[in-house]
C-alpha cells in the first residue's frame, strides 16, 4: 500500500469492542508509542491510559462531547 492509497482508505473508528486489553499488549503498545518518531526527536506527546469507565466518560465529555470515545476499553 502506498501513501495515497493509505490516505484514501483511512477510516475513523467510533465503535469499540468491550474486551479488556491484556497487559502484555499494553506493554508492547507503550514501547511502540515511545519509539514513534517526532520532529527533532522532541517527542512532545503525553499518553494517558484510563481504565476507569466513569473517568473515561468525563474525559470524553470534556473533549467536545465526543462520548463515543468513552466506549473504548482503555
């Protein structure tokens, strides 16, 4: 797949399974996120993993009421 094809086939996910994400998968995910490239290697991002469903609802409401994101398991 080339870049143009990837852009044209992209999609926005707004429905999630309610399966718990295993710790070993989260460990790999965190490693991949830390290794992602950034301009000048500044790595200006912060990642927050929220397990608590009520807190996810609050965060989703604060994010311009995009409540669909609270349905994700993490």
